[in-house]
């Protein structure tokens, strides 16, 4: 019996007519541990983003353009139909279910894998179909299911994070309107990691440990596999008045909360499972309806120690990148190199740093036409050889104990055409325009986004992804609440926020170009007209000038690029050997 039939038998037992399986875990992490790869288990599709819907007779999987080719291959013969999300002709999951079910049908979901927002949206779109929350059906039907991760976790020293657990709890206590009357349930792993200065390796690329937390002043509860925590770290947590419980104890979490208090939860980061338990216990609920929650906001504004750590991490990362680019120059065209080869070599250069703790996401090494696939990830099936011609786009990042990096450079390995030079220069102009922005305090990312797009838009070109996302401190490389994108986000940029700046252009079947740095929001000046902000570029790696058409650059843009390259050489050259230093000097020369 295949996995879909096992699910259908479960559906019959539970008297449901369909089932929806997302790619979530109970903490709504960007990446999920193997034990929660339920969608992968049911479908055989290994991509990171997809949703499966199953009825008694049909099954379909929705995924985005990154995975169309991969999904076609992996779904072949499975009985699951591929639905190409994002295309005008593709019906949505709810449309498909309406078309394949009777009006009184019941649709099952795992209540731990849907947030409150996701559940309410789905519920409203499926009416009059009924949505039935069920408790982890995969525990019953998934034989030999992987165990929960048991990787060790550790507490990050104050010299890296800048604040103790007690100081952060004090900040939250100040931010909450009335701590005497409110308790806070935290599901998001990066928020828990930040609050307790806790780091782990339970999730790929995100240095987090699987846990829940409850703040119910004066009581603080952390639900985690206690075997993951060393005796010394347990003592440290106890000294900060943190009560440790087993992760499984969260199943009865209401008994740890004062039932007279209002319970604060975030609608995007809390499962419908938790919400339903609160309702069953008649507890008062206050819902944060946006990503601008208390911890999310505090975490996004980096303190002086964290910012200093970021700067040191950027030097380490820039040295690794420079050594890698020098190696690439020495070897491309002389020996066989593939996309996976260069990904592996870049990892080796980063891993030489003693504070390196892994990659912050899977390296995107996209050569030639693969560069046109936004967020392409090379696999054994797609891996191609790199020649001494065309563009190579490398988007990568590292996790260091003192900071997280995310940087994209696009190199031309041959002789660029006029069209390639124009596109490359337009992307750089957008990156520089955002980097040089001066703006009033209170400005939102959506108000700045067009600076990065304008050079491309002036020629009738654009890119579909956002321009910038927040970045965690030795935490998730993608974090909120701020963003720089066309979609409106009510969160204003604040001093201490670190955000990416990554405009790009993607020419299907030919190439992709993206240039990305991380930028720090900091004060500019205060005048009679108010307080103004600016950005500091944190990332340190040369920007390839081979494909630049300098005639398209303004004097200010040329000065900005020259000044940046001067900084890159000054910060990185002391850590390079004689050959590397000479090569970087040439790469950062004034244009």
C-alpha cells in the first residue's frame, strides 16, 4: 500500500472526504526537520515549498516555478497531478477542492501544521465545505517516521549577543502593556532562540532548537528536550528564573498559565491547535494579527554588540569569498567545474573560520540559463559544467557565532555582450540607489523599494521578488518584521535593523543577474525638518566590474562604488596572501 492509500484509509476512518498537507512544522519554520516532512512523505517531492491535497480518487501538488521541472520528474507515476502555482491558468487549492467535492464534504488537516491565519483563510475560502482539524494523522500512518531531532543546544555567550536572558525579559516586560494581566505563548523557534540566547541545529540552516515557551511573569517556561541542554546551561537558565520542561509537556500547557490572565498569541506564528486548546479552557485570548509582535520587533533591532559582531562576521565572510573568487579565477576553463563543485568549494573556504557554524541557506550557484531561475538550487539532476563564458550567479551565506551573512555576486566569465552589460549595470544602479538613500524616520520599506527597481523599470524591465528582507543575528537569514518590497508592510525601518538589498534581472533561457549586500539602518542627520536615516553597507566583497557599462553610471554612483571598493580592500587585504591581495587590489581599483 502506497502512502496516499494509507492516508485515504485514515480519511475514511475519520469520515473526511479530503486532506490538505502543507510544508509546515508546528513552529512555522522556513525549513523543517525530517519528522515533519509529511508533504514530502506523502508525495515523494523533495522541494522545500509545496502543498498537497488528496481526495478519495484524486491528488494534486502545488509548487512554484523554482520546482516545476523537479516536481514533474518526482511526481511521475505517483498519481499526483502537478499544479504550477503562480500561473494564471492554474486553479487554486480551494478551487480544485470545490470542483472535486460535494457541497457537504469534510476536509481534514493536521491542526498543528496550520497557523490561525492560514486556517481562517482556508475556512472562509472553502465554505460551505467543512474544515476538520485533526491531531497528527501521520503519527498513525507513517511507519518508521524519523524521530524528533536530538541535537545538542547551547547558550550563546553575552559577548556575542550583548544581553542576558534577564535583560531581554525586562525589555519584554517593558514592552507589554500590563504584565500582571497578560501571558505570552511563543511558538516561533527563532524568537525562542533570541529570548533565551539559545542556539541549536535541529533545523537546516537555522541555528535553532525545537521548543515552545511561555512568558507568564514572574514565571518563565521553556519546553525543550532537556537532554539537549548541558548542566552548566541549565544552571544558567535557572539563575535567570527560567523553568525547564520537557517538550512533550507542552501538550498540557494551560496548567502552567494563570487562568485569570489574557493570553497573547501571534496569528501567523501560532497553530490552530494551540488556539483551540485556549478556547476549550475558556482562557482570554489576545491575538497579534501582524508580524510586528513584541519579540519580533525587539529581535530585529540589533544592539551594539550584535552590530559589532556582524561587522566582524562580514570580514570573515568577505575573506572566504575573496579566496573563493581567486580560486575560481585560477581554475575556471582549466579544469572541469560544475555548479555543485563551486558550492562545495565556497563552503570549504567559509568553514576555515573558527566561528563558522554552517551555511545560512543552501548556496545558489546558478550558471548561464540557470541564473534566470530565481532561487535555483543545483542538484545532481540539474548540475551543469561552468565554462569560461557567460554569467555565474552565486547567492550564499554563512552562520557565524557573531553574525549571519547573505550576499550575492554575479560574475561574467567571458566577454560580455552589450545587452549583458546593460542589464548588469542597471541592476548595480538599483543596488547603489538604495544604498545611498537618505530618508525621514518612519519610512517603510515599500516606500524605498522603487529606488532599487527604477533603473530597470525605466527600460521596461523588473523582478518579481522582494528587494530586501530582515536578517537575524546568528539566527534565521530571513526574518521580519521589516522588509523592502512592493507589497505594503506597515513596519517602519528602525535604527539597528539589518536588511538585504538585492535587485536583479532574469532573462529566461539566458542568464540571471543579482547583486546583494546587507545594509544597516543608522542615523543620518537631524534638521529643522526632522530626523533622517541612512544605510551602511555591511557586506564586504568586490563587485565584478567586467560587465559594467560605465557610461550608464552617474558621477555619484561611480564615487559610491569606488568608495565601497576602497573599504573592501582595506578591511579584507590584511587577511589575504600576497597573490590574493594583488588580485583583490586589481578587482577593487577605481573605475
